[in-house]
């Protein structure tokens, strides 16, 4: 079992998922993640259209995942994703999870999500390459949050 | 094996041992063949449950093939338990397929060979070709009646290389193929961020090794293996290997190099190819071993 990341460092919406998966069996974890993947919807055309800009491409992600952030009036963000590799099921699950748990959350919470949350959620069995790609997606989301925080401080 | 000799799609590619490869068409015709067990092995653990070839079972490279504690593969009892779970006997033809151009399928195939299960083949093009052709997929997990499988002890002598053997291999200046990315080969990339447990303290390659990234053996469009002529152009034309060479292939942990092992052994018919599964995560962390950049 993966030792869950301290909930204090994870937004409560995400911490709840981490907590649930930390006590799940391997089969339950798979089933849960598959439910997330099944809800995946690619970025709407009003946010981005192909060819997607490389600036939005998740580093190290071989599932060719892209992420975008759309500003909300309250200063928080809505996150959208594209996963161009149809075999990138984990990337799709992670995209939905990130979108559902981090959209609308305070930016400093988004920025505080630690990379080890990937292993907390996907388990220690996740391969190096796969884990790296999933962390790359998280990095991209955090980058968008960081940009807004820096801009706000300069304003 | 029944049907293999008539798989014309494979025959025309000119491989030395075409019986270890089947086409997606052959597989579609044998989904109900009781002598065949279709086995999916992927990097992404969610792929099989998300949909797989009807009747296929799942073998997870980490959970099913690796020892849960020490860095090694399962022992005989573990293989027998796995074989029982997936319902095979020594007479069953195991047909492997998976994602990433069959990288993990070849890895599983290689581990099965450590236990002498020679009735085995890989689906040319693997999962991506099957999907692109619009062939059926299902989420139904087949109900498998457990079998009784008596396996021999794992044989690490023929197709597996250990550190000291590789050191001797290097000293004798025998051929070695580094199948990692060019950046890993040159040492530009030493460890993966956030993955210190799979990182290495030193970058570079084993002195004398030649760089041939594993994926060059596959056609990127459909994941199929390149033809024998194309493979010979790479491994013999560019690197200078010959079929009688004693070759060691390695990567980071021995998975990508199992793909190259498969190519050299079966598709080109090399007589002595070993996979160094300790690979760079062992070599690059070992005190005092020579490294070239």
C-alpha cells in the first residue's frame, strides 16, 4: 500500500481521492481509475483546437497529454486536457481527476500539490515512464497556477 | 504450431524464425482456439481493464513477473502459480501482445523463456495495430479454469546476463547494444526527475556498447516489426553485428532491451543474445565500474 501524502499538503478534494485509494485493493483502485478515465472529454474547441501548441504539452508524457487553464471570475482556474494517444488511459484518468479536484481551488493549493501524489493515486506499480508523464501533467497544471500567482503579485 | 506456417503476412517479411510472430489476422482467426492463450502485457495498467482482445488474460510485468521483494524475477513456484492462473499448460501456445510497440509483450515473452515455455509468439503490431484495424475489444475478463503447470527451474544461463558476465563481455570487447535513448547513452540524462529509486548516480554507457534505440526496430505507424532486410540494415549495416556474435543488450531495467533481444534472436536468428536486466540502473550505480561517455 502506498503511504498517503500528508493531507495538509493536498487540496481537500484531491486528498479525499488519495485517502480512498490508499485503502483500496488493487482491483478497486483499477476500477476507480477506470471510472475517471471513462469520464474523459477532450478540451472543448472554444479553449483549444488542433494542432495544439507545444507550450501546453505535458513534459515527459508519452500519452501526448496537453493541459490548458481558463480563468474564472473568482481568480481560480478551470483545467482542460487533451490526450492524443488513445492508449493513454492512465493519462485520461489523471486528466479527469486533476480537472475535477483542482478546478476552482485556490491557486496556492494547486501549487502545493506534491508530485508523490501520482504514486499515492496510481500505486507503486506505476512504471517510471508512466509516472513521469503523469507528473508532467501535474507540472503543467501547477505552472498555469504559478503564472497567475506571479501575475497577481506584479499587478 | 497449427496455422503459423500459413501466416503469409509474417512469412513475407523474411524473418529467420517467423514462427514466433503472428499477424492480427491470424490471431482473429484463432480467438477460439483452445490451444492458444492470448496474453496482454502493458506499461499502462489501466489499458487491459479498459478493453482488451476477447479472451485475453492480463500479465502485469511488475506484479506477475517480478519478485515482490528482491530485484529478480519470480521463481519456479511463482511461474507455476501464474501459469495456473492464466490457464496454460506447457502445451499451450502463448500469444503475447501489448502497448508501446510490444515492448512489454516482449518482456513477458522473455521471462516465459526463462522457464522454457517455448510455445510462444508475439502479435506483430500488438495492441495498436489490432485497434487501428477496428477489431473487437471487450472489458469482459475471461473466466479461466486453473491449470496444473509443472515448470523447470528458471534458467538464467542462456538469455540473461549478469553484471560480472557483462564486465567480462566488455573486457573481451564483445558486441553490446545499448537500446536507451541517445540522451541516456551519452550521459546527458542521468536520472528521471522524481524517480530517484530508478535513477542512477552516473550517466553514460558501458564502454564499447553501440547505441541502437529499441524503437528503431518497429514501424511507428502501426507498431509492427520492420522487415528482416530493414532490421539487418540497422543492426548489421550500421552497427556491424553478425548472426554468430555473442551479443548483450541492455537499457535501464531490462525491459526495452528484451524487445531488442527478441528482434536479434528470432527475427534475425542470432544464436547467442542475452538481456542484461540489471542494465543501467545497476551499472551506473555500481562502484568502480568503467563508464564511457
